[in-house]
């Protein structure tokens, strides 16, 4: 009765990885109990999750190297398996909320979130590519776009593309405050999307900066973002709280792959109790102010509370 913070499956968003093919269920070595799925095996998995009370999902594509190029042209190609997966998932589960990933890195031969030329990330030249990618995802039936690229001005650009093409009901969950973190490694293993050269520090945020988070969030808010995200979550609880105190739109947080992997590794060693550590970690993110939490714990937590 007097508990201050409530955490339920309605607060959780489950990340899923899809790849082209049939009968695929491949465990990701650095993300125990998380898999790359083909669409035929993914549909039953989503059904199991829905029965546990999970209704929000974010979908990431694992793209073959042969389909990648410097301008991420496959991201909006008519034969893109990721777009086909969006269509099939929404046809099968029209009532769920399906979120996308908008960035060049899954499709880029350079492995960066933006267009690379002479070793530099070209911010403005990246926006039309993200616009084509987003429009293709909206046409496929996505509910929420998730621009994770951190290019300046992209939220306003994407909102303009959506509105111009009469997709005004498609929301934008902006990765507004995305730090250049050490905790992304397992995710990059999952997608084989690590940068081929350099790092992402020129467009992701410095972990030392907190006031900059307000600036980044304010820009995305003014450009029309429907939700603002902080990534990672547990090392940046103060930043989640800061955004919650300053913006009257939903705040989301990404409990990233490295955070999940640490708990898994420690529990496998017998150093932590998995269920207790998982629950406490998620509760801390919720207590900090996150309305929605993207987390690899979603299915396990839902199973735990369902009993």
C-alpha cells in the first residue's frame, strides 16, 4: 500500500533480433537466453511474450555483410527482410506496440550511425538516408520510430518526412541522450555492427556530461519527439531523473546489453541471485523516472511476476 514505485510488465519493452532466413534461433554468446530469430520462429516467440503480458517490442535487424554499403541503401530496399518482418508481425499482432531502429550502422559497411567520408561523420548528409529508412518503416507498419543515430536535427527531419507522407500517427522515441558507453559490446556482437574504424565519440555523448543531456533532450523535444530516451540506464540514473523532472512527455531508458550481461555472468558464477538482481536493477531505473524500460530482462521478469 505504501510502496512508492510500481514496476510491471507494462513498463517493459523487449528488444528482439531478426535476420533473414528460415528456422533460425541462434543464441547470442554474450547475451545469454537472447537469440537471433528468423521471422517464422520469431512470431511464436512474440506470442509467448504477449501471453506473459509484454506488449511492447523493439526490433533490430542482423544484416549480412554482403548487403551493406557506405550509404545503407538496403535499409529502405523493397526486398529488405526487416521491413517484411515488420509487416508480418503487425499483421499477426495488430495490438502490440512495435518499435524500430533508425540508424545507418546495421546497414553500413563502415559500421557507423552516420555517413562516413574521409574518416568524418557527415551529420547533415546522413539525414536524407535516415528519412528514407524511416518512411520505409512507416509504410511497413511500424508504430514507433527509434532514431538511435544521434545526428543533430534528425528528429525534426523525420517528423517532417512522416507528416508530409501522411504518417502523422507514427511516433518518435528519440535516443536523445545516448552516451559513448563501454556497455554496448554484446549488442554489437548480436548485429555484427561494430565500427570498422574509429569510435562513436564524435556523435555520442561524453559520459562526464550531465547538463549537455538537457540540451540534447530539449532540442529533440522542440523538434517533435514523442518520447525521450536515456541510454545506458543504470550508470545514468541521475540523467533519467533529470529528464523526468524537466519534460512532460514519457521518458524511456535502455537497460543495455552490457548491463544485462554483467548480471547474467555474476549469477552464473553464483555471486548474485539472478531474479533479485534483475528486479532491483529494473526497479532502480523505474524509480529514477523511466516510464518505459527497454530491457533484455523483460521476458524473465514477466515470467517471474506471472508466477
